[in-house]
C-alpha cells in the first residue's frame, strides 16, 4: 500500500480529521435555527396561554370580589332596616299603655272638646305613618296568632269561634305583632 492509498478515504468514510458531525454541521445549523424558531414559538404560545389564564383568573377574582361586596352591601342594608324596625317597634310598644289610656278616655267622652282630643289624634296619625294598625274587632273570626282569648263564652247556634268583645286592643306594626288583642270568644255550645 502506498501513501496515496492511505490518504484516500474509503467509500462512505469521512476524510481524516473530519468527524461525521462536522460534515453534517452546515445542515445542522439550518436545523438548529428551525428548532430554535420552533422552540421560541412554543415558548411564546405557552407564555401567551399562561398570560391569558392569569388574566382570566384575575378577572374571575375581581368579579367574585365585586359580588361579595354587593352581597355585603345588601346584607348591611337588610340588617339596618331590621334594626330600624326593631327600634320603632320597641318605642311604640313602650307607648302602647298611653294609647290605651287615650282610647279609654275617648270612650268615656273625656276627650270630646278638649285640647287632648287634638293631641290624641296627632299621636294616632303619627303611629299610623309608621304602620301601626289595631287588631281585634267585635264579630271577627278568632285568630290565635292575633288574639288572646281571656274567656270562652259557649253560645247555642254559634258557627266557629268569633270575637264577642274586645277587652284590650292589640296592635300590628307592619307584619309584626306588637301585642295580641285580649278578647272574649264565642264558641259553639256542645
């Protein structure tokens, strides 16, 4: 063998000092650029997706916080209204004995023509503005939720339980019963 033969690479072999990777280098540079470009696009897509998810999550959190705030405002308003009604009810409940005295005086004719007649009317009008209504009238059906029976009067031919007499007027404030009416009740005779 001669030196020429040793220097010639065999078919399919790379020349001396050149590795197969080096031979493929020009082609792999293009591939590397394509791979880098593809990786960048994938990374950008992932970042974009993460950003969208974060934006959506923050919007969701903001919407929930806004809903919680609206619920809180509604709850505070309901509580405020309930407290207002409770205070009004307590004040009126404390004044019911005075109203009873005015009603008794009017029933006896003591208020007719006196300045107290005007005062009594103004007090009643003021309480009506707050929704105070009298409960218990003679002849109405007995309702244990609104009436307190202090006596039961058996009566032949009576149909059901009816109010025979009102001993003390009861009062409603809106839908709230402040005091039941104390009544005598006619009941069917056995």
